């Protein structure tokens, strides 16, 4: 009898997780007359905290959002809709709930919703692990079958990279769980067959395996005495059922034929907030969408469709959203929301990294923060920053340079920087002060970082290592030039040199006969020489330059 009760309880829990319940609403939500007041909100990629502040201002009802979800961002475009309808759409879109809080309401994630999110992660990891292990067994001739497009790509990837196959076979259960959740895993060369370690005349000493849950691709980096090499494999996105209903079917005939009149900032790069606003303007429907800029901003439409139906179908090709409709509101829920959320970084954090008053750029302390992020976050940050650098290269040159710098840091696989980022707070402050910091190699995270560093010079099996940062401040001046090419295009060129004054630098550059529209700037350069070693032996040294840019007034000087 007891076993039957336990079995029924397990089945009930499984059904609760697999089949989501409706977002919970507090008693009396529908009867609160204050929530029938019409509200108008136009927010493209704003935190839930700011959106609820908009609701509070327009209804005089206190709204708050719990700390764990307050930084999640949304695109909300609604006009003269009852506040209760907007509240319901927010909860449904994000799979959140409302509860009363004093005289108002709080948006939060219930324990059931948190469990559902973790269950989704476990299910995805289990499925992907089974797929790759099944492909490995087929490759080894232990079974046959599989003829789908995804299966073909996976088999092609494995057949063309025996080192990747060997590394995958070597993974432990814990490493499978980590790598499929977006964490890079280190695999020592001694764990793979000797014949696989050699790549031509090069012998690999360390493998680093990374899997991108959102891009559904693998990257294998090989550390060798002469340097490193890497291979990347994209396996495509999730499979889509042929019977899945098109989002444009949710539109009425008049809404579907509505003309799109909005003009995007860049016609060849229509970002999601622009597309959703254009859809709301054309159809008159409300739009509420999850929006995670780090992973969604680089996904763009290459043109703005001319009708609402064509626009909604074009958005569907990005495979980012599941769309449903309730009344006059279209709700866009992210298909892989758990991975988007795990890769996200609060907007306030990025803003703090980005600028200090009128200076744009990075510092060593900022780089340590970036390297303290998860691999998934750094990967997303690098993609986002690269996109932003291109997007602003002509309109805001210094901002573009900063984005390029942050992309380089996010993608940098520097062992010493990673080891420094994993130091405790007190030890990190000592490092920033220039003091040698002793680190324990018995700490798995620190030892893993030193394995990176020692890939070219093996570290003996000792208990301690040390890291030291020698920092120097320099001032340089630079100019970013925008010139026209003979073919009618635009070309960018950046010159940065040491100089005592901006006038000296400007005269030097002007004497070289530069041409184009100049953007003069001052760069405060933090030169960091980072050393790491064991005992009296330096294992690895690395120089890193971090620049902060400030505009310099032109003062009448013009480039020819």
C-alpha cells in the first residue's frame, strides 16, 4: 500500500513538472477595480522591475518583483489595456505568479515554477547526452540507425575528429553533466589513447571541451607545446514538428494583412524589439515578450517584411519563441528560456563595466569580474559585444571600441586571468595591490586553472602556486578615422600612440597626411604583467592592456 502511494505521488509530481499549470493569481485579482485602469507601455528590452514601475505610476497601485527575477527583461508594447490584462500576460509569458503584497502585488517565481525550470534543464541534458552517446556507439559499430538531419551532422562531426570522439568517451558522469550545462571541461591528454594525442608533428597535452546549449554546438581546444588549436561544430537548432501551428495563424485576417510602416535603425539588421514594436503598431494588438539581449540581440532579421503576417513568420524562422494569444495580447515565451536565463547578465552590471562618467573601457578589475562569470555567460557576452561593436562603429566610435575590447576579453582563454578570477575576494584585492598571492593547488578550481597555464610547461605535483600582477599606468592618444573607399563603401582605421599632449599627437598624425572624419580620443592604458609560478619557477607570464577612452575636443584641427 505504501509503495502504491509513493508511486502515485511520483506520477503526480511528474505530471506537474511536464504539464505546466497556469500562472498563479492571487485571490481578488479580477475584482480589484484599480487594475481595470487602462495602461500604455512601450518598453523594448527593459527589466521587469522597470515595467512594474510603469504600471505603478499609471494605476497608483504598488507593484514589486522578487529579487530573483527582477533583472529579467521584456519587450512590452501595449496601448490602453487594463492593467490586470498586462499583469496576466507578464505572468503567463515568463511562467511566473502574482501574490498580494501589502496594498499591491508582487510578481515572483513559485517553488513549483522553479522546480519546473530545473526539471527542464535535467531533461534537456539527459536527452542530449543520450543523443551524443548513441551517435558514439553507432560510430563504433555497436548499433545502427538514425537518418535525421541532426543525426547526420553529429555523425559527420564525430567521423571527422577522432580527438573529439576520444575526449567524449573519456568523460565521467559529472563531466557530462557540467559540459552539457555550458561549462568548459578539461581533459588531460593521459586520459585518451596515445595515438590520438598526436596531430601531425604536434602532441596535445590538454583538451578543453565546451558545449553551447543555445547554439547547440561543440568546441574542442587543444593545448600543445607550440600553441593551441581549436575546432568548432554547429549541429543546428532544435527540431520542429511539421504539424506545429504557425504564429501568424493567431492573427485575424485584417491583422495579418496590416502593412508594416516602422523604419528600423538598420534595414539589414532588424533587432527583435524593433520587429515586435512594428508588429504591435501595425496590428493594434498588445505584445509581451521575454527578451534576453546577450543571447537574442545578435539574432536579427535581414530585412523588415511589409505585412504583419510576413513579419511574424520571419520572426518564427529565428526559432526563439513559442507564441500564443490571449485576448488582444500576443505572448512570446522563449523556447529555451532556462538557457537564456543562465547566460544572462544584469543590465546594471554591464553598465558599470562599460563606463565611468565619460570614459568608456575596461580595467583589470573589470576583466577579473568578467572571467568570474560562467563559460556560458562569457560566450554570450562575447557574441553580444561583437554585435554591438559593429552596430555602433560609425555612430559612436569610442563605444564601439569598448565593445570590441570586452568581446576580446570575454573570449580570451587566458589561464592566469582565469586563475586570478577564481581567487577569494581578499586574495583578489591583494593581487590588485601588486602583492604575490599564494593559491592552493588542492582547490579543484585553482588547480584546473593552473592546468591551463601549465599545458606548455607541466607543473609538478605540489600543493601551492603563486600569482602576481605588476601594473603600470600609461596615457596614449588616438584617432579613429572614417573614410570613404573608391568603391563607395566606408572604412575604419584607428591610430593610437604614446604622446605627451593631445596637441603633439594631433600634429604628428596630421603630418602623416591622414584623410577622413576624425574622432580624437585619450586612452588611459592599464598595462598588467601577470605572472604565475610554482616555487621559484615562473610557469607562465602574460601582458594584458586595458584601455579606457575619453573623447578629446577637436579644437579646430581637421583631417584632410
